C-alpha cells in the first residue's frame, strides 16, 4: 500500500483550565485516508476494509450525512457551498477506524486539496455521544503557511461541563511526516479547554496496522469509555453541569466565512 493514505501514531491531550483544572493524556492511532485510494487499499489489505467488515475498517455511513457510499459527493457539495470546490480535488480523511466493527470519532478532519496540491479547505466534523453531528466547513487562505488557523462559534452540544456559548480556535499542522490538530475553546470569561492530537506518520501497510492494533487492541472502545470515565472525574471535582441542548438536526453544517478574528491561544501548564 502506498500513496497519500497513512497511519499516524500519537497522543491525545485534553487540558481543562477552569473552574477546576483537569488533564488527560492517551496514546492513540489515527488513519489518514485518501478517498480515491480506498478501493485499492481495501482490495489489497488483509486487515483493512472500506465499507466491509475487517479488523480495521472505514465506513462512509459513519461520516457526512450518514448515507452509505456517497461520502465524496457529500464533501464536494459542502465545498461547492463554501465556494472553494475545484474539479479533481484530493480528499483525505483523518479519523479513528472501526475496530472489530466499532468506532466513535469525537472529531473527524477532512483535508481538501486542489489538483496542484494546495490545501483549499478543511472540514471539522464534531460528533457527540447523543448521536448528533455538526460539520464546520472553512476555506484555507491562499497565502496560508504550513500552520493553518481557523475559528468559529460552537454550534453543537458536546460536553456537559462546557456551555454552548463558546468559540473554537483550530490550529492545524496538515499531514506530512507529522500532524497536529489543536483546539482552543473559550467562553465569555476566556480560555476554558485545550485539546490536541499530535502524531508521526507511518506507511499504511498491513504490518504497521497490525502493530498499531496490537498496541491498542480496543482503542475505539477505550475512547468511549474514557469519555465517561473522565466525565465522572470532572463531576467529582464539582464542575457545574450544563444540560443537553438537542441539535435541531442530527446532521448539521456550518459554512464559516469569517475565519479567525481572535488569534489568541492559551497554553496549558
């Protein structure tokens, strides 16, 4: 297996800054999947399947609008709405795979490249444990440097310990030999949460997939279990709870046109 698809081994970190400090750190692996390469990868791999059962798998219906087999069309429609679509774009998805048929992706990131290789847009697909999904579609400036910075208002209830009236700041190092996805979340009083994933690239071969699985055999179950375990720990610290505000639609989209107005970030200690 070769091409743009890859395996990224790395770390997830969350640091709550107030009203009580709380930090978590987990070792994980993510897959970067070029949608054009998926049929060939699925056909040649004994461990990975696209829209079929396998030890590790990627299913179109887990993303976008949930329709089987139409993820590329869904992404392209969003890019057209955002005014940044070009014919022949390369679409690459950063996410956790299903393991033994199960996955939960709190955040899936779509990197959308023009035929010449320039990054044109990033889609941030946020999912919560209530089965709701919201995607923020943000164009990348033509003069963007290696690090891409985006911002938008929060539109989906995610954590019972964070209010809805928040603002996201995304700081992205697009996939190369390394990758970084960082989110700074602020409310009316200032920075409240920092979350990040950093990883190192490995070729997406069966050997590397097997090694990653052996290190993290129940990773996707651990993601869901970890969300509830950390929530219990935060609750025991006395952090106030915000009741679930149901989304108006289980799948929603925001086309962001204003970019990042306030570039401030806050480093956890």
